[in-house]
C-alpha cells in the first residue's frame, strides 16, 4: 500500500515533459513486439506555423521545413500498421532548400531544429489510400543563429498530434500528406522577440502546426 501511495505522488510531481515521454514510450513498447517489423525511412517538406524571429531581418517557420526520419513499421493482421520513428526537422531563414543551406548558410541565418519521436497507427490497405493518426514528441526544439552571436531560444520538449494520408508506391513505398499539430513553450526571456507581431511582450508559446508532403520506403 505504501508503495502504491508513493508511486501516485511521484507521478504527480514529475515534470510535464517527463509525463509526455513516459506516455509515448508506454504506447510504443506496447505495440513494438506484437509482430515482425520492417525498417523504413522517410523525408518530407512542410509549411506552416508562426513566423519566429530573433532579429528583425530573418525569420523561420515554426512548422517548417525539411524533415528526415527512420524507424520501424509493424503489420497487424493485414488490417493495421504501426510506425515508430525518430527524426530531424529543421528550417533555415531565407532558404528554399534548408537541408542544402546547412552547408552554405550565411553568418546570420536563423536555424530552428528539433528531433521528433513519432508513433502512428495507420490502415494497411495494400493498394490505394491509407489513413493514420498518432503522437509526435519533439525533443530539444531550439532557435539559434549560425554564428551564435545572438542568444538562442530553447523550448520545452513538446507533445503534439499527427494525421496522415498515404498513397502506396509499389510494394514498399508511399507518398503522403501529413498534418502536425503542436505548440512550443519556453520560459526563455528572449522568446518575446519571436512572435513576429507588433507587440513582442508576454509571448511564451509559438504555434508549430504544419502541412507537409512526405515520401517513404520500407526495407
């Protein structure tokens, strides 16, 4: 009984982002061993979210822009499939192809980076469309400059939701449209300059919602 009481209050006092991560890992571990799984890779381009800026000259999309991920996809009775993945998502200011600009960025480019963990349950239609929903947990969201001359802004790890429609490409590939719903919160005093609004005061959250086009393949 004492152990049960201790466990209850321990869960109450742990941080919100730790509770988010525990929920994600619990859901993931509950499915991962159910069936044989394949490794898959995915890349995508995304638009949306607030315009975030540390300086008045440059801004990045809180929902953009380029993503790459890898993970495991499991099949369930030819009806459902579960994808779990870890990835990297980035937007760089004034860039059409930010993943190229990483190697060619100017000294004052803004960079918004985060590392999404995703868990998505989808239909498993061998031909045609598949529909899915799931969770997306973003680790270490941060806006910084490539020259590090302006203080970076670090956000709390964030839990969001994803929905996706995929069209099968051959036996192993897919082309999809993904929607991500997520907000990034920070206690950093520099966040007041991120809103892109006329009034920069009392800003502690930015919207990272986005629509994206993704393409993936299982191996």
